C-alpha cells in the first residue's frame, strides 16, 4: 500500500516536470526556465553561491516569529478561554482583526521597524498569532463541562483542573491552531522579504524576478517549496503527537 | 435525627434573578439513612439532578442547608462522597487504569497504592483485562463501569449517582443495576441515586423520594420493603412501580402542559 501511494506520487511529480519541460520549449527562456536548466543551476547555487546567509536569515525570522506568536497566542488563548467575561468582550475583536488582510499592516511595519529582520518577524507574528489565539480560545472554552465537574468532585483545585483536564482535553484543537500558525509564519516571512527587505529567500526571489533571472527565480522557489514541505511534516508530527499523550 | 447520615433542610434553589428567575427546588426536606440505597425520582426537569449537585457540593443552595455526617456541605468533599455522572466523565487521553487512578492521584496517594486500589475496583466492577484500553474503545456500559470504579476507589461513605444508566440500553441498564446491588452490598455504602426509570427505582431502592414538577418539592417518600435478592419482574417490584407511577404521573402531565 505504502509503495503504491509512493509510486502514484512519483507519477504525478514526473508528469508535472514533463509538462513544465515541454511548455518551456514553447515560450522564450526569459519567461519560463526549463527543468533541464533549473536543476543544474540548483546544484550550482547550493554548492557555489552565497545563499546560506539568506537561508539563515529566513530560518531565523520564521523561528522567532513562530516562537513569539505561539507564546503570546497560547497565553491570550488560555486567559480568554477560561475567563468568560473577557472572552465575550475580546473574542469578537480578535476575530474581526483576523479577517483583515494582514498585508495592509506591512507598510506601517516597514516604516516603524525598518527594512531588516524586525519588520518580517512582526508581520509573520501578526499572521500566525490570530489563528493560534483563536483556536486556543475555542479549544479551552469548549471542554466538556462534565469533565471539569467530575474533577472538582474528586477534589481537584482550579490549577489542577487546568493542567490535568482542560489542557489535555483541548490539546488536539490547540495543536491544529499551532500548525496553522507555523504555515502562516513561513508565508509571512517570505512575503515580507519579497515586499521589501535586505536579506532572505524572499529578497532573492524578488530580485531574481525583477532582473528577469528566471532560472534563479525557479531555484529559489524550489527551495521555498522544500521548506514548506518540511514545515508541513513538522505540523503533521504535532497533530499526531496530540493523541498519543 | 442522628440516624440520618445525610440531612437536607429547607433546601431552595433559584436560578437567575428578577423576572427571569426559575425556582428549581422549593423547601426540600428529607434525610438519608446510613448504608441506605436512596433513590430520587421525578418528571424530567423537576430538579433532581440539581438536588444531587447540591448534595455533592458542586453547586450552592439559595436557601437552606445540607448536612452530611453532621457537617455542613460547603463544597466537594472527596473524602466523604464520590460522584458518578450520566455522561461517564472519563478522560479520553487516559487509559481505564489511569482514569480510575485519577481521584487517588488528586488525593496525593502514592503510585503503588494507587495502582493496587485501582486494580481492585476494576476487578470489582468486572473490567479486568481492559485496564490498558482507552475510553473510546469501550461500550457505554463498560465506560460507566470504569466511572463507577473511579468513584469506588475513593472509598467514601457516600456514593452519589446522577442518572448513571440513563444513556444505556435496557438490557445493559438491568445488568448494571444487578451488579450495583452486589457492589453496594459488598462495599457497604450510602447511595443516593437519581433516575427517571420506575423499574430501576423499584428494583434497586430501600426508599424512593418522588419529586413534584417544577418547582421541585418532596411529593412522597415510598418505603420499599422487599427482601433481597430481588427479582426485577416480581409482583412486589411491579406493585412498587405502580405505586410510584401513581404519584408521578400527574406531575409528568403537569410538566408537559407547562412545556406546551
């Protein structure tokens, strides 16, 4: 079964590359670089060019913004999730803010935080903080009341109820929020770098695109895809973790 | 007076305030004797679960008081009473064994003793062999057995049961009723049992408190003087059932009229 699935996945990948190769023959090279050009270039970039500082920057921005968004999102989520008055007051505001296309804040962030790392981290933070906070609120407030009641009847304190009942009961929902947040962090950092920055993968992509270096553009895009796949695997690990504990 | 382990005095519970307030219980008075199987029955919405929550200390009365062993109930007291809920209230992420250990864990009982006690009560409720299963792998009846073992493991004098078999099918319900009688006789406890099933009440109880429709009041307390072991289909049990039904049917009707 596993092998079959893998074979089918390889088939579709092969099909896409073939489609890419054949369509690149039909248009000028400046518009679409062919796989036969891109893959050798990928190896060259990996071995010879100075891509590493850019990768580190992007990676650092992702980790920092994700860490901050998770910490703040969980904290606010737990507070609003357990405190009904605050939840009724502030959850609608959070949801409304979440509905705003976050990219509108970016010019402001650039203005205040400058072109370097800080504005990217702040932007990715805004993108991923809301889903983490909102799903945590949802998870914590939707814990079955009878589970809490039973724990109180067995003499549990409020704190014990929180970490022995509320937390494990809402963990699957919370982890799904965190994995959404992680994916949005990657998006935020790359988009932020593309829209204006000094270092990072997004900066490389944007400059390759403006300079019509189509081959490099594809190389960097492939690297972004690989990062996204990696992040997706980590998210899946999170969600699998939740039911084992 | 002193023969009563549980004493409910002038108990009134009002939910909400102003014009929207609902009187759930009004001036309820009764006592439960030591080692008695005491059942509370009434039409749905009569406040019988509210009454049990108040006894358990999970809710506060508006007026009146409840005394257990001479002490006023001010909150949950896991040294004195354990509660079984209709919804089982098992923790999905814990195995049966770990669920049964939960109450002891909160009490601060050491690991070895906790395990020993949990296994003992798992055996008593007939769940041996399922210690490492998760609640989602159990049937409704087995879940309620696990919840019962968890409550028993606290080794309290009083066991409060809020429609424990309400979500189960009739056969499982009957079977668990029979086992509960056996466990009750083995462990010598005072049981307060809330139900809406006439058969359950008549078959299990020493005494049955019949409640009136909202506001919940004590309508009558029926003594069930049938020797044990009882046959759930015997004439005596059926006679008690008919008697309780006579008391309850007008109340049920009234409740339905209110709803309409």
